[in-house]
């Protein structure tokens, strides 16, 4: 089920802000209670000490207790050293004297809780009382300010909702662009977006590039297959029609042999097309430790039949380990097989093909005619075969070799040997670049 990002953020904020707000209210209440109590306690103590200094005048000037008018939420009472009341208001008359006691007490009078401060000395005792409700009323006023957040919170949430919508507007524009673009449009998406969205756009651009590359490979494969298979299929049809017209068994059998050879060439072409298509779509390989003797022997075994047919000898010269410690053994085996197959097919019968594997490079050397200088630069292009070639081929073998070499970070190069023949060299790319600079 799809969820709104703004809704998710809004709910998360509510779940976070509400407990924090309640905690803030609790902390404000506790702090307010402490501050208000401390303030009023100090006032009561100061007032009681001031009243205590009036005791000598009260003793000399009054024979009976004086009754003062009540102050709101407060009470006062003064006693002499004999605990006789000198001054008291109506609420203060309910306070009990505590001769010799100094400090705070809490008492209940007329269903109201009073906080009473007593100050005692040689002259007598003073009591100053205050209703606890007065303190709570002040604290309620402070707490009411926190309740204003209940009014501010919806406004804040609307502001956050609007801000999120504005922040996500680049995604809306990108969605519209994606809806309007054609399937073969590989233009990258604009990256002038907030930094939080930038990684997503970068990933989408990488995906668009990969999809465009895949589509290009598929189109190229389709075009190549249609172009290259048209001639073999037309030849097969002609040869099949010829078989129908032949009555002589020997001629008929020879024609059937040509048909089968054409089928084999077409099958080989399809296999190479599919192999090249898969290789071009790969970006990385599952590398594993390599056994170069096993790779070389398997590649030589696959071309042994063709070499025997042409009386060509393949010689393996293995010097320690190869130039790579890790790689894809099956693809490297295909690479060597294609190089050896080319060397065998383009060398005269009875030749020697050398496969040299050393720690610095791999070389395949043959005794063939080599390649004319004007064609060397184009060797390795798809379907390119120099004119005048007697051996059959599709022109894809070296393209496959080049792609496998690229995936293994190997540099592929070839040159004509002074004594005749072609030398194909594979070196690690870093080593090749250092030699080129040197």
C-alpha cells in the first residue's frame, strides 16, 4: 500500500512532538512550582521577621489582642513569649502558637491547605500563613501558556505540510518529465534538486544510462543478426534447391555436405552473436582464483581437431603464473580458444602456433601471412574481415576477445612479426600504459 511522504512525516512529527510537549509541560510545572514556592516562602520569611521587630511596641501598647482585617488568601498572628495573642486576623485566630519554633508547617483550616511560617524569639512568636491555592493559581497561569501550543501546533503542521510539498516539487517535475519522454530518450534527469533527493536522481540517471545501453545492444544485435544471417540463409536455400534437382547420388551427397557446412557456419555465427551480446551487457564479473595451465589446456583441446586437420602443432609455453591471479576462467578460456582458432585457420598447413603465458603478458604467435598495415587499425571491429581472406569466419572472434580482455582490464594489441606471421599480445592495462609512457 502506497503512503504519502508528507503524511508519514506529519504522523512522525505528531508522535514525536506530543510526548515532548507533555514532558515540557511536566517540567515547566515542576519548575514553576519550585520557583513560586521559593518566592512566596522568601516573602513570608521576610514579612515574619519584620513583624517580629514590632513585638516590643505591641506589648507596651495593647492590653488585649488586636484583630486585623483579613487579607486575601493570607493570615497573620503574633503571640508574646507567654503564647498570648497580640495581633491576629480572623484566619490568623485559627493558627496555633508554637513557642520557640521557627520554620514552615502545612495545616488545614476551613477545608483549605495553608502554608505557615513561624518565627520565634525571646520576644514571642510570629506566624505568617498563605493559602496553597494562591500558589497553584499562579502556576496555572504559567501552564496555560503551554496550552497555547495546542493552537499553534495545527498551524505549525500546516506550515510543515506546505514546506514538504514545496520541497518535494522537484519530484513532481521529474515525474512529469518521465511521463512525457519517449522510451528511447536517454537524456539524464536534471540534478538541480535538494541534496536529499540528489542520490535518488543520480541512481535514476545511472539506470537510464544502463537501460539505454541495453536497448542499444539489443538493436545492434538485431541489426547484426538480420544482416549477417541473410546471406547464409539465402545460400542455404539455393543449396537446398540444388539438392532437389540432383539425381546422381555422389553429386547429391556433396551438395548435402555443403548444406550441412553452411548450417554449421550459421550456427557458429549465431553463437558468436549471442556471446558478444551477453558480454557487451556485462559490467562486472564474478572473479575467482585462476589456474592458467587448466585454462590453456582446455582452450587447446577445443581447437585440437581443427589443428589436426591442418597438420598444425600448438605449443604451450607456460612461465610460472599468468598476468592475472583472479578472473572468470570460462571467459578467459573462450578468449584463448578464439585466438588459437584464428591462428590455426589463417596459418598454412604444417605451421607452429605458440601460446606463451607469462607473469607479464600472454602472446599467441603464428606463421600465417599476417595482416596488411592498412587493415591493422580496423582489426577487432565487428564483422570486419580484410579482403582476400581464404579462411571462413564471421569477423566476431576478435571482437569477443576484445570485450573479454576489457572486462579483465587487459590491453589487447597485435602486430606483424618480422619473420612472418601475426603476434597477438594481452597485457594488464596498467602495465601497458606504463610501457607506452616509457
